[in-house]
C-alpha cells in the first residue's frame, strides 16, 4: 500500500532525509544502491521527487516489471548476473560499491549494512503494527534479506511486549538464514546444496550487519511452489494481489497457526504488490519453464472470445438436455 508498491518506501524516504540532515547528500547529488528490485524502485521514486540522480544495480532475476519501473522513474539501471559468488566483482552489491567509488561525491545507501534501514522500521513499521493490533500481536512473520524489516520491526515489538511477541522469518530454499538460526552456521545443509529460489527479495547466503538474529525466534523453510500457490490464493480468495515473498510469509503464518492451541494474533508482512510479477509467478508459462506447476481452476478455459462463447453455448445446451431428461 506504499506509493511505489512496496514496504521499501519507508527506508528510502528515511535514509534520504537522514543523509540530507547529515550533509552527506546535497542538492543535485547522485545516489547509488544495489537491490533485488523493490528498494531500487523506492530509491528511484524518492530521487525523482527530490531531484537526485539514481544509479541502481539489480540482479538479472529481477522481474522485467521492476526493471522497467526504474527506467520510468528516470533512474539509471544496471543489471548484474545473479549466479555469481558474493566475492565476485560482478555481484550486484560489489558492482554498486565500485560504481559509487568511481563517481565523485556519490552516496551509496548500503541497505544491507546501514543501520538507518533497521531504524526506519523501528520508528515506523513496529509502532504501526503495535497500534493497529492494540498490542495484542503474538507473532510477527516476515521475510529477510537486508534484515531491516524483521530486525527493526521485531525489536520494537519485543520491547513493547516485554519479549512476548515471537518473531519468525520465512526463508526460501538455497538461502542460509534458516540453517544459521537452527545451527549457527552459514553453510548450507546437505538437503539445501544446489537448490535455489525464484522468490525475489528474501533469503541470503552470507551475513549482513542489519540482520539481527537476537531478535529472531524461529525460521521456516518455504518452497517456491508453496509461496507462489499462496500468492495466487491471496489474489483469488482475498483480493490481495501481492508478490512471492508475501505468499511465503502467509504460508509460514499458516504453518504457525496449525500449531496454536488458543486464539492467536499472527501478523504476516506482505512486502509488495503482485503487478510486478505478472510475467512470472502469475504466468503459467513462466512457472512451467521453471518446473513449478500450480493448481489452476481456469487452466482449460479458452481465453479467445469466440472459443469461450462456443464453450458457454455448448455447456448451456448440455445443461438444457440434462434438465429435459430429468
């Protein structure tokens, strides 16, 4: 429900304002950032409003809708390969660092390690959830990549509830966050090796400063199919068109709900809207190409108007003949 379509608007606005106050960001300046897509959109939007140049580095698995959004806001788009080691100079985070070094006077937001990210959610998202649930929240479920949302929001809710609120992260296959929470190791378990996810924006295979595991109580591993199936259910059953990480969080929340033995308030973060994924998780062809097959009640219904009308007329005729026999 945020202006650019994701929760990342909160950190972009907060970071820009704090950097302006400190004098690090001055009129006409350049902002550089690496992002899986949503923070990039938020940065591009705020930069457009405030008159800054934005150079944004995203991995190649970032949806075409997200990439085109950055261009629409007037930002410079740089696409980096996603299947490279975190130490590679072409990794999107390292590429952004190098770009910032090469452009005099530019500022890199560094959402993964900049404490302003966590602080933004501590000051906005946490109080919002606490107030809207009248302090009755029992669980917070969120995805994690930069760690800002879950760490900042979770810290506030734990402080207000004196530790009563439990914080749980949804972690996709191929990410190390679940394993680190369970074992203390950032090495992938045997069952996870070689796996990857098509869910954008959550999961990590290395440690970042904003990920505060002291705030996290538990982690739930989520498969692409479960996340995308839940995202489609949200649209069809609730009228909420959201992204894959939203599906992951709601699926995790439902797993927690199955274990509850008394009335429980579970808040699941829905980080962004589904318009950005129409060519991906809401596209049966793309899903099939990636070996993901969902239950689609309309899969055999023609979309061509003539064929659809013929099908309806056939169904009506068969129904009429059936009624006459009865």
